[in-house]
RNA sequence: GCAAGGGUAGCGAAGUGGUCAAACGCGCGGGACUCAAGAUCCCGUCUCUCAGUGAGUUCACAGGUUCGAAUCCUGUCCCUUGCACCA
């Protein structure tokens, strides 16, 4: 028997990849005639180990979408770039004794090659690399704009310090409180002057804007809301030694229940509160806390509440009661003023603290099942022990008490946020240099715009602390103001700075004069579909919203949000069930799979397993299913001749076009593929189909399997690129549910025939050789010509008769049993 | 602890009030082809019944709403992820 011709996929792939590149098929420009559509995947950090199937999945998801939109006559911007600055590159470079620059550039080259081999339809003319001074120049430019406006500033802050490395570490480098290089070394917290970006200025807009992000997964939106953490409450002024201190509470209704105050142990002005005779006590407590802060994070979490009396008293503004002020380890220093009013009866934390130090517990709200002896009651109820507010409902009392305080100018309604300012200082080499100069006379000044970029010096020593501090001649500079001797800032920026605006640079990647052309950004932005992992929910996905808003306020953008549509793709797991990663050793390389099955098979398989937002598992067996399908399609088109489609087929294909279009648009690729496979099953069974219908099938398949579809497109005589063809439009008039129903009746008949064959074999122990089907005269047309299919699918010769056919062969008079939609069957 | 998302046939995965014993793929069983294997094609794959159109028990568990529930409600258990003393 003739073996089907083995297909050389790699020849086909190379051929079309070359064609696409040569003819610049995926390059785009601003166009007035076409509507734009911006598809973007989060750009990768170009790791030296290259791409594996997990990456391939991510990019394939976006590529399918971009191809789909492109074929739907949209002007699709689909770019790719590399997040090439950052700690991993620096460390990998040190490890391999290479300079981060050459290490990174090699990695990028490799990435690009691999991505091209995946058949991704990027506009390669727009590639950006963040380590390119022409890129990070604009990081610095933005920084200076923020600096001018007070949004970039210096502040003392606690940072992670490894005593063995003798350097500051990024948060990512701290694992369970230990240095990642020295697993036995605890990271210390050091207070250092650091650069911050004042993202908190945008906290409210970032929070409220979440409601407008209709195309974002709820999960991400909730995470951001929790992270930004907006609370509505009341700011109350408590007097201490004639000075008024604001404290924040969401429960002013419990104000009469305040029995003590607690100030954070990290409060910068803590010592103001500590009286002479308590100094020793507090000092002892602080010392204890300090050693604790060096314990692993887990231990800290398990710690109970501790504190010490400061010796000071505050005046409760509602009843002038004198209440003691304690210092405590459980109060967050930079939230709500760093001091809390403690209501042990109605707050569990205060309750525990009060129990431990035997402080009074005063009940002021009577709910349904208070049991103040055991735990705090945080619910609603009616006020008691609260003067003129007694018997008022607690919800009402929130307003009433706030109003009362407002009258006395001792309180006001306010909101608080959990979001903290963004610490961007990194004592590392491979990042964007902060464009700041220190002069002993003039202080801190920003580098002049015309002097940007401040380029990274290439000659530095790696291995000990911040390499930039070893670039003596680089550090030495002239003061921007007075021209006198000055020194450069040696901190670099967090790599997330680079990714906070890269999507804008794609709009105008080569611009040397400005960060991007406003008109171009106006045309392309916002991103119509952003695709990336959920792990960035509270980092990149907040930062890029912040930058967008800042650049808008600079007058560079008209939009408020970078994107209203975000898709979180799932992760690929290896065959061992764990997330695919090099360190785990379970990676599958696209090159290898490509060789064996062709990359289109891999692309198809990756998105056919499950909805792309779900985690999936690679399986060598599973890919066979996709491989079979691809081969069938190739073989079909290699020998197909076209004619006229049957009515039934026209119905089928138009229904498929309709469904597949909406499935792909909704990222339900897995369902789209099933429908394409079913359609192809029918195509194979049809005697002939119209060329136009065959084209439609290929076009739909092309978004998943672009290489072989280009090949087949040309095989059937086309000269254009299928990648640029128009997506088929369903002709709804041709969809005929009746024909579909008739198809089901035939299916049922086949099922029945097979069932009887099985029964005869089992019960009567004899083989069936042929069969006869008896149908009602008015249904004859449904079964016309079906004898072949039924024969094929039951493996016996089938003849179909009308019940009223006088010449029919019917020894057991089965035709008597016939009902509408249920033909009679006789087998022998 | 709080929040979000889940638990569907051997496995993966669709389905979110009737057309559901539940698409599709993998696996498995049978058959055709072949000297044979592979590939390919066809059939089957909850249980029972049977020369067919039938019955029964299912969609984590327990209740409930409904003429009708995998799908809605309540409670419980389990999983995954995120946040974690934010007053």
C-alpha cells in the first residue's frame, strides 16, 4: 500500500518565513483608510537559554489573534521587543564572564531567530531593545519630567542588604528572608536614601479607573483593587501635649471605645512620645523588635502583638478622656499616620493587644451576639456607653460622629490607600542610569535634556557591590548649574521602569527627537488587546497605567488607560506536570518539535488542548492528534479537485464560519479548532466542494497554521498571501437547520446499524455481510445516496429501499416497523 | 484570616435552566486493509437490556427552588492563585 508522501515541513516553513520577511508582509503604517488594531504581548526578558514551548504558547496566542484581526481588514500593529536590562542579565553575564551587553545582545539575536521560526507575524521593523541608549534615553527623560514636578524624589527607606554579598538586593533576590546566593544568610533591612516615583499621587485615579477596564479579567482587577487598597474613613485629631496628631479610622462610631493608642515602632517621630521614665522600657522593646526583623519572614508572621507604654497620653476629642499611648509592632508606619486608636472591644488586633497588656476593654456597640470576653465584635449594632449617641445604629453613627468632630474642627472625611510610592533605586549596573548629578554647592540637579542619554559606562568591575561605583571617570562630572566638580548618581532604575511605556515607543520606535510622535501615538493607542501573564497584576500592570496617566498629564497622550482589554494566558506544564522551565529540566524545544511534526502542528496543538487562559500540559502523545489532522489536510489539498458544494455543505461551512469567527474573537481557540476539524471531516466525505468554500476553510485554518496554509493556498493556484486575505464572511441565508437535522437522522441510522451488527455478532455468533434499510417514501430524499456512507461506516454493503418499493428485499418484513425518522433495518 | 477562580466520564477538556449520558482530543477495546507491523480508515468506550429505536444511575458532597438542574440558591469538603496585622 502506498504510504502517504512524507511532508517536509521545515522546507515549507523556511520558504514562507522568508517570503513574509522579503515582502514585509506584516509591516504597518498609520493608515487613514483602515481602522487600527493594536495587539501586544508582554515583551520578554531575553534569557540566554532561549525560547521553549511555554514561550511559544504565549506568542502563538497573540499571533493567532493578530492574524485574525489582520484578515478582518484591520490595520494591525503587532510588535515585539526585548526587556533587556535587568538583574538576571547582569548575574548571568557575571556567571559566564561576559559583559552584560554582549550577553544580552547574543540572547536577543537568538530570541529573534526562534520567534521567526514560530511563524509569528510581528512587524520586525519596530523591534525595541531597552538596553539601547536610544531607548533608555527616554526613561531618563521621563524621570527628569517627574523630577521637575516632584514626582521623582529621594527618601530614606529600608532596603534589603546581604552582608555576604556586601550589596543591596532587589526584592526578587530575597527568598524567605535569605539571600538567594547565600541561602544561610539572612537579609538585613538597612535605611538608605533611595529614589522613589510618586505613584501615590495617582492612587485614586488608578483605583477608580479599574472600573473602566471592562476587558480585564476580574481576578486582576480585584488584585489591583486590593493592592491599591482604597478605604473610606475619618481622620481624627488626637491631642498629645498640646500638639494635634491625625489618625485614620474606618470606624469612628467606636470612638467612645478607645482605651489606648498605638504608635508604630517604625514611626519616625516615635521618640517625641516617649517620656523620660519610659525610655528604658521602650528601648528594650525596640531592640527586641529589631532582632526580630532579622528573622525570617515566616517567623515574623507568627509573632504575636508586642509593645510598650510610651508614657504619653492623648486626649480623645469626643469625650476628652485621657488615654495612654503605647508603641506596638503591629502598626504599619506609613499608613494612616502610623498611629492607631485602639478599640479592643471591636477590633481583634486591639483586643489581643489589650488582653496581653491588661488594658481596659470598653464595649460601645451592642450587636446580636457580642461576646466581648472571648473576642472583639467587629459587626454592626447599636451604640452604648457613647454619650448622646447611645442607641444610635453604628452605621449611622459613623456619619454622626464624624460630623460632630468636623464641627469642632477635630476630624474630617478622608480616604487612605495601601499603595506605596515606587522605589526604583537599584544598586546595580545593568539598568537605566538615573540622570542626576550631585554638587556640593548646588545640591541635586537633573541632567540637561540635551545631554541625554546618560550612557552606561562599559568599563566597570563586576562582582563586588554596585559596579557603577567603580567607574570613577564616569562618576566624575560637572555640575549642571555651576559647572564645578560634581558626581553622578550611581543607582540605576528598576527594570519595570522600562516596561512602563515600551508600548508607546512601538508606535514610533526610531524617533530620535522626541519620545514618540504624538500623532502616531494618538493613532495607535490604546492597545486594543494586551496579552500576558497574571503574575504582573500588581507590578507591571499598575506601573504602565501610572506612566500612561503621567504622560497624559504631560500632554503627550489623549488616553487615560494603556489598554481596556487584557487577556491572561495560561502556563504550559511539562510532561512531568510542573511548569515548563529550564531549571526544572522539563523543557520542550520548539526546534525539536518542529523537526518532527512541523511548527504549525505544535501551534495547533498548543491552543487546541484547552481554553488559552488555562494551564495546559505538554504531551508527546497529544500532539499526534494535531499531527494527524495536519497531514490529512495536506493530503486532501494535494489531490483535491473542486466543483460545486452541496446545499448541505454550504449550510455546514457557513455555520462553521459564523461560529469560528466568534470563537477566535473570544479567544476560544480550542472550540474554533474543534469546529474546523468537524468541518474538515465533512469536506473529506463530500464528493466535491466549491473552490470558494475550500478557500474559506484554509483561511480560517491559516491563523493557527500559517505556513502550511500559505503553501496550500498557492497549491490551489493563488498568488497572494493567505495571511493578508480577507477572513470569510458567513452567509447566514445558507445556514439550514433542517439539513443539519437530517444529518443527525442519518447519523442515528448508522449508529443503529452498527449496534445491530454488534448484537448479531454477540448473540447469534455470526458475522453480518450485508444490510437493507427501509425508509418512508417521503423521506427517501434524505437518504438518497447515503448507502455509500453507511456502507463505509458499518463495513458492510448497505442497500436502501423505499417502503413501497415492490422489488425490495425484505425477508423479515422489517419495513413494517418503519416510523418517521426511523428507518427499518434488516441485516444478514 | 480575607479575596478571586475551580471541582464534569480512565485522563485532558467543552457545556452554565429543557434539544445532555454530556462536544472534541488522548488512552483503551473491536474491525477493515496488510504476509506482518506501522500508518490510514471505520465502529465502540457510565450501567443494564436488546436485531436497533428502551430503562437506570451520573457532572465534589448534602439539602433546596423548579413541571424540569451539570447548569440557579444554601451549607459542607477539597484544590489553585493572590493579599496578608492597612485600623
